[in-house]
C-alpha cells in the first residue's frame, strides 16, 4: 500500500467510524435520552414533552343501588294447568313466557320426531307448568303481571325475593291488554314498587328489566328505549315500548324501570327467531296499566268505550283518491248499524283525523283513544 492509498484508507475508515458513531449516538439518544438528539450541522434541540392529561372517564350509569332497591318487590310466578288430551303441539305464541308463559310443552322433544312423520299424536291429559314474573304494587298483596302468565291456571304460586312461597288467586285480568292482577294473603313486610309515567319516556333513555328468565330468579338486565308506540299485531290496543334490554322466556310480567327506579312498563313480548333475546323486546306502558288496574280491582274485568266502526289505514293512494294532503287519520271502512258512530252521523268513507281534541295520525291510534274514553261521554270528532 502506498502512502496515498494508506491515507485514503484511513480517511475512509475514519468516515465510516464517524458515521457509525453518529448512528450509535442517535440510537442511544432515541432510547435513553429522548428529550435531546444530536443532528449533523445543527445545535441540539429539545423535543416537546408529551401531554400528561388524564385518560378520559366515560360516565356510565350504575344500576346496583336501583337493583338492590327494587329486587324485594319483584316476584316469580309459576302456574299449573291441566292440558286435555289432544295433539301434542301446534301453533304457539305469546310473550316471552314461551308457549303460554313458561317452560312450554315438556313432551315436545319426545313427540316431535314422531309427529313430523306420522302427524299429530293424541295423548293423555297432563299438567303443564308455566313460569313468569310480576311485581308488588300494594303492601296488601296485590301483584301485577301479564294475563298470559296466569290465564287458565288451576294453581298459581308466587315466590318472593325472600324465598317464601304463597298461593295466589286472580283478582282480575284483561286479555286485550295482556294485563292481570293477582293477590296473595298472609305475607308480611311486602314492599310495593313506585309506578312512574311512561308518557314521559323518550327514545334513547336507559331502562332496566328485572324478572325470571328461564327460571333464573331476579335477573337484572339493562338497555335503552329503542322506540315508543310500537304496534306488533298482538291486539287492538297495541302501544308497546320497545327496548334492547335483554328479555327472555320467564320475564313476562316483570317490571321495566327507569333510572329513578320507577316502573314504566310491564315486560310482555319479544321478537325472536330462536326463542331467545336478540335485542328486540316489548313492554306494556305503565300508564295503560294504571288505567286498567282500578277496574280489575273493582269488577275483575275492563269496560271500554265503543265507537261502532270498522277502520283501516290511510295509505298514500287512499289519501290521493280522497284529496287529502297527507296520508293521516283512520278511514271508516264500515259503520255498525245503530251504534254510537251511526247515531252521530259517521259514514263509510269518512276519515277521522281528530278525536276528543287529540290528533289521529295513524289508524292504530284510534282504538286506544276510544277504549280510554268513559262509557257515555260525548266527544267531538
């Protein structure tokens, strides 16, 4: 190696060593001294300190105190009825109590394969047991639940949160709204719930359901109000609260509560393809129940106002044909002879847009308005 070559090699080695040193220096500074990094041709600069703000706190409701407060007022209801011999299964339905309110047909799994191939098989009478829920509304033992939980029951047993059981009897029931009032005797220290106002509920508000799903006592679930005024073709007085709080078979008759612990609904039905909760449950507004309960106490049944008309929905096509600006109201499809509507002059083809000062935007609203009217009252249309 010549002298010139030696000097060039030394320079190259020095340059490489310098570069490696810088690389090491930068890596060291990045890991060990992040606040300062040496850079070619410039002064040492300080990086800004990272923000030290606290992590965000998401304020979610805590239902522990609410559940603890209301739990003593919620009861489990089991009813037993004798099923006469006949086809072992067929079209069922009802609310989240299953086929009539509870465990369903205990022999279904046994007979189903035979009936699938050989048709319905007749069987001897047997005892069917149903499960549901309810809640105490008076310290004297009055309990509110669904009609389908206790309908046609030969025996009704109420189990309190304390574990004590009492036989109950039906005071009154109303199939059209699926509401029933039962009572027990001999129980002491009963804690009634506080009934709220379902008319003030708004979509998006938190609600809590308590009940006996699949026999699991005092189960608490929470969700929100998904919709109001739902019509699900369960009867002439559909006006359900829709919620995504988990409601399952056995929840029927249990309370739906607002965040103040007030009952705003009675859990009644679910929409499901599997038999379990998929986030669509329905509750009867407690405001409707409060109108029904006094009559159930006094008479055991409900007497409603009656108009004497057959009505149908005003579709956009019907609205156009009648010259209406909007498809609103209830179209009178027929008038009962000698009924109140006929005496007042209502005729087929009329459209009712207002009843007793309240607007009728949809035909499904009119039956409920009429039903809530005392018999004998005169109302303007």
